[in-house]
C-alpha cells in the first residue's frame, strides 16, 4: 500500500484507523484537529430525558454523544428511558447505544442531518418532544426543520469540541518529513480547523494532496477550498474510511 495518510479525527478513533492502515502495509500519522471533552450540559442529561413521554424521540449526532450521555446517566444512577424512539445518525452510533442496552435504534440511509429528516419525513412529530444529543455548536438544519413541523426540540450538548494548540511550522515540517500524500477528514469543522492552522505558504502543498471525506457535503466544502483530489467514503466509521483508503490506493497508485 502506497498510502501515507494524515488522520485528523480525534485521538482514540484516529489511532484505531492508523493501526488498520499500518496492518495493510500503509503508513499513517495521527494529528487530531478536534479534542473531545464533557460539555456544558453533561450534568443535565438525566433531567432532560426524564421529561420524555412514550413515543418521544432521542436523536444522537455521534457515538461521542451516546458515550458522554451514558456516562452522565451512570453517574446519576439512571438508565436510558423505555418506550422512546431512538435515532442515530450512523451505524457506529447505533452500535454504541447497543453497548448500553438500547437495541431498537433507527438509522437513516444517509448518515447526516438530511438522512434523519428523510427518515422522519412521513412521521407526525407535532407536539413530540425530541432531544438531540450533540457536541457544542454544529449544524442547525435538523432542529430548524423539526421545529417548523411543530415538534418540541431540545439540544443537549453533552460533549464539546475544542481546537488543539499546535505550532504550524512544526506540523508542516513533521508532515513533509513523513511524506504524507493523503488527508483523512471526518467533519467540516475538522477541515476548517486544519485549513485555519496551516501557514499560508504551505496551503498549495496541502490543497494538492488527496483527501478522503465521509460525505458529499464535506466533499463540496473541500472543493470550495480548492482541493481537487477528493475521495468520498461511505460514512465516517473507521471501516468506511479504511475501505476508501484501499480504493484510493488501488485507483491512483500514489507514491
């Protein structure tokens, strides 16, 4: 495998993906462009979920949302409520819920806000209470649409994303010495953090590398920044990204 990848997702998953790539005789360097920690509403999970009635909804944006929400419930000696509709944005998030005993989780066909909205398109959500477990900030598309349909939507920011403090010149020197030829991006926020951190003089080099992204939306963001070589994975899970790495390696034979 000729791939020499820069992995920008958070540390734990990034190291797991690096091991997959190295096991396939590729090379990978982890440099997270988002750090994850407990969010401002971490302590409010129990009180928010206790207000839900049978038939209401909990939507998790990521497995981090499930993980931190479960930790909050555990600290309060609480469990996930019964007779609630659970929706995860993707299969990795659903598997994390299954780990904690939530087995009836719906997964949209596309693993993004638009996919969740399509899943709920023919569902009467008027008057339903919907709690969205997420990190700080993020897209508002899902909540805005559900509110227009007169659902009662509440965000619960159970974790927060922060930008690591790097020395840009040190980063570039390290990456060029490692001879990276591809960059794995898992969110628009990570892509933005990366581009903002890179010195202006190094941007042409970075933008000319091969990028692997998890969706058409992020691919469009990458193209908008001037990135020409973009491979779209089937999702943001490590297995999906690894399959895209193998596809890229076979298709273009980069060295």
